[in-house]
C-alpha cells in the first residue's frame, strides 16, 4: 500500500479564498483523522471519522472549517474563507482497530 | 488546555550517549501512550507505545517508561545515533470502546551531534 496520500503538498493562497485539502487513507482503514500542526500547539486533532461518519469535530476551530468523507477512500478538509492564521501543516491519518495511526506527508498551507 | 505537555522544545545529545525525552499529562483517563517521530517534510511515524498496565516497554534502542502516579512518561534512546535527529511527539489516548483519538504534545526536537 502506498500509505496515506495527501494533496496538495504545498498550497499558497490569498486571504479570503477557499482552500480544499485532500486525503486518501490506507485501504481497509476505517478511521480517518485530520490534524493541524503549529509551533505553539503541536499536533491538534481537528476531526475524525469512523466508517465515513464524523465522530468528533470538537477540534474544528471555526465554522470556516468543514470536513467530509463521501466514501471510504477519500476525505476533504475545506477552509472558506481562509485567513493568515490558518497557515500551518495539515496532516491526515488513518488506522483500523488494533493498529497505530499512519500519517500522510502533510499539506503545508500558507495564507497570505 | 494542553493535556499532554512536552516542556523541552529541544534537546542536543552527543552520538553514543543516552537521549531522554520527557512528557507529562494531566488527564487521568489516559491509558495508552505513544511516541511518534517526525522528520522534516514528512508525516509523523509511530515509534513505540505503552499501555497503562505496564511501566516499561522496550524495543531495541528505544525504551518508554511510564509513571502513572506522577502522570509522566519518558522515552530513552540508547545509544543515540545521528539518524535519530528528528522531532519526537508524545501522544495519549483514553479507551472509550471506540477508536480513541490521540492527543499530542507540542514535540521535542532532538539533535544528535557527532
């Protein structure tokens, strides 16, 4: 398996624009997590899904953030409108019961 | 409210010596602890874990110690190698009957010097 695949690897956008981050989890994994990494707060869990259903979105910072998982092999994290303080590295991770979480390589988002 | 704390943002150790990375937690419901290692431009990768029923777990050069009464865990790397230079994240979870979410610390950057 190719592991967790995220796209794009880098995204630079202007404040106010919509940003969509994409994730393909490892096949067979039924849990998917979105994390954000910042210097101040480390790795923060934003939301996680089980069998494509959102279970806990308490980490989503604001209504500007939304996440979907339309099927077992794809998830998106959308920020609309984006702000400079959203600049961070966003990670997607997947796991199944009894395994550790496997992370993608991340998307570095810069909002100018 | 940071439930998992890594108070040392960085650590420098000579090659061959022991590296000790520390982690404190506040949530007494946490019962499973992990260490992840992260290289630049890559995602974190799992390194080692420990359940709260144990106080030590060893895997090669890596040993994790858990002190539940102090709500403290540490990762020992012996001997340290230059390839160990990375950011190390401590993480914790509380089993709730479903897949537990991991709560991470802010990370410690380890630099192993020659």
